[in-house]
């Protein structure tokens, strides 16, 4: 990830801007929020948002899209905090560190997740408050709507519902549907929101949606392979319960090829997006 260190630094600096003043009474929840925000996340989703923006805009500048990229990282982090709770996956560790509720209590972890979700909306609303150009405002509203729809009950939250409610009925198709919602939806929101802010057409958005769904599902499948031993010990539902490792690797390859084909259909230089998506699929090799 060293190649993307400048992007990560910009993302982290923008996140820090929202934690400048903390009231003593809220100190603990802010500590809880920053604990998970800076516990080793690779900033994959905001990087995808920035790269999509640069692709459509045909520019190396990306300051305009940073608030949207950061909002997605805030939402992603909230989802991880809540996902780890005893009522959900009941995990003790995340990225090699104790999970949020193990450090700050379940109550504070819930509030920290709520705070991060709310802060995502605050970040975007504050940014949009400074806009004067009508077209820019329309794009921002469209991107914001896309992000929060992808984070909602028909997408990311819906995927978590499948994880919780269909534990005993899980099969390959249900598991893949869960991945499309729980993981791919926020990856899709990252790419598409960045493209929207850059001025993408509806045809370009549809192309990037297909690209994102492919890499989102493949990304989760690759995680399953990398974490197979840990998941087996925890008796966690993954796609590997219903297909062999070789079959899943072949599926990842097929999804990656489909994703690359979508990028090639764009009338833009999407090489940076392709390189990054290939990196995601080949991590751990």
C-alpha cells in the first residue's frame, strides 16, 4: 500500500479535522470512535472513491471528492464496530487488536458506531453548505443519496440481516447475496459516489456499478480464503462451506475479468482503478 501513502495521508488528515474539539463529557465516545478509525484500516473504500473520481475527471486533483471518500470510511468503520458486537458476530479482535466493545464497553461501542454514522452526514452537509454552483450541489446530493442508500436496509444493513437471520439456512446463493449487500454495496457506493462528483454520465455510472459489484463480491471471497482457518475455528458462515477453495479462486478470477472488461468499456483512462482492483484480488499471494 506504500504507493497509495499520499492518498492515505490526505484521507487521515481530513478525518482528523473532524476531531479537533472534544467536550470532556464526550471524551470517551470520541476516543472509542478514533480507536477504530485508526486501528490499521487500509482505507480501501476512500481510495476507490478517489481513483474513480480521478478516472472520470481525468485529473490528478481530488480534493473535491475527499469529504465523500471520508464519509464512506466513517460509515465503514461504524459498521465494523457494530458487526463485532456480541449480538452480531461477537468478535474479540479486529485487525489484531481488541474490538471496540472489549476496550470501551458495549454501550460506548454502540454509541461510537452511531456517532460515526451521524458524522458521515455532518461531514457531507458541512461541505455542501459552502457550495454555490447549482450543478455541483446536484451532484453532491446525488452522491450523498447513493452513499446512504447503499448503507441502508436494502444494501449493507440488509446484508447483515441475512448474516444474522439465515445462519441455519445458509447456502451458496444466500451467501453470495449476503456478500453483494454486506460488502459490495459500500464498495459500489465508494466508486459510484466518486464518479458522480466528477460528473459521470448515467451510462458510466452503470458501468462502474457492475465493476464495483464484481470486485466487491470477489474481495469478500478473497477474504474468506485468507481467513479460512480463523473462520473455521469460529464456525463462521462463509462461501467456502459451499464450494472448494479452487472453485472460489476460479470465481474470483471470473469476477476480476468481468470487472476489468467493464473498465475497458469506459472512454476514460481507468488504469489506476484496474491496478488497484488487481492489487485487492492478489493480496496475500
